[in-house]
C-alpha cells in the first residue's frame, strides 16, 4: 500500500528563511548601532580636549592634570608608547607558544591527553584579569626581579633595552603577564583552524616521503596560515585593551624609556587609575575620554590591518596554496 503524504504548505516554508534572515539582519544592525554609540560618546566626551590640546595631545610627554600654576599639561605619548611596547612583547612571547600548543593538541597529542590539555588551556581564559594582576604582583614581579631581570641585565645589560634598575615592575613584566593571558585565545583559534585542514593534505605529504614535522611545516601550516593570522589579530585586540592586570604590574609612571625594566603606563592603566580623580576638572575628564578614543582608533586600525592581510592572503590563494 502506498503511503500518501500531505504536501507542505509553501507559506510556512518561505516564511522561516525570511524570519531567520531578519533576525541576522537585526543582530548585524544592533552591533553597528552599539559601535556608533560608543564612538559618539568618546568623540563627544573628548571634544574639549580635542579643541584645547589639538594634535599636541598625541605627541605630548607631560601628564600633570593639576599643576600649581597654569593650565593642565597632558600628553598621551607615554601611554601610547607603553601600550604598544607591552603589546609587542606579549605577541613575541605568546604567538610561538600558542602555535606550539595548537600544533601539539591538533597533531601530536595522544588522545587521552588532548582533552585535559585543551581544558587546562581554556581554563586560563576564564580567570579574571584582577586575579592575574594579584598573581603578577605577588608572584611574577618577585620572580622577574630576582631571576629574569637580573640575568638579562648581567648578560645583555650593554643594550638599552635591558639597562636600568631591576625592581620587577615595568614593561617587561607587563608584557609577560599579557602573554600568559592571550595564549588561550590564540591557541584555541589556531587549534580549530589546524584541525579542519583536510586529511588528504596530510596523507599526500606523508605519501611523498615527508616526515611528520615536514608534513606539518609544508602542508598544515601553509594551509591554515590565514586562520593563524586571524588568531594573532584576536590576541592582539585582547592584549591592547587589557587593564587591571597590566595596571598592577607596570608601575604606572608617565615615562618614555628604551629600558624594558623601568615602570611605565598604558592607555587602559591611565584611565583605570585616574578616572575617579577628575571631579571638578572637565578638561582632565575630557583628556581621559580622548585616551579612550585613541585606544579605540588603535584597536580599529590593527583589526583593519589584520583584515586586509587576511583578504590579500585569500586573494593570492593564502590558505589553498601549499608552499
């Protein structure tokens, strides 16, 4: 006996995709609206500082919001310098470790170790930044002071980067704690990208006589490099805006120095330290808003550069071409 099925009503079938498309469109518009509101608030809040200091705010090196006489002396260059240097240190330390962790978990780890290692790495991402800051202040700072900084000064003290007092508080310590914080983000994305590399890529390389390391180097990494760059951009955005952990270990001194041992400050640390001290000083408050606007612009430009690089790699066959 043949079973007769009722025909589906075309109206419901056509409405469901339309509803899904509408929800996605609303979500995309909401994100744009939130970004526009944030940008408007930053521009509006920093209007007084933009009018008073002009472009001199970007290159000024003094930070005296309440001088005994005269107008405030406020410049963002030390904070910008500290943010860039600590972020570069974090990336130099975290990217190789993240890539190594991702390759181990996706390619080399035994199955019984893979899940526990993934859980432990992702657990680092769930630790609040203030906890990292406390750990950095009471554990990392003494360790850097007594072991790392002293050894670097002994062997490389002739370089300006490793000169000066080694009290533990400084840009190097801030960069190290930032690296620890962004490793889970970078390794998680890299691991997922490496895991989706087609099995045929690996088998083809091994069939041609490549060792396991040669297979990873010539087949897996080139295929996944677009995603690896995306992971680096994600880690970069996480590092440039970190506040509490960096504030507790960087020393918070408005200074531009080549030495990585000396205390400095970042844009988020300045805002976090001084936002509660601006009562009655509108220009001071506006300068802090302008620091936030600068941080927004830096993050936007870095993400834009990463997106352009990823697009160019795709256009030239980045993840599809095996070097």
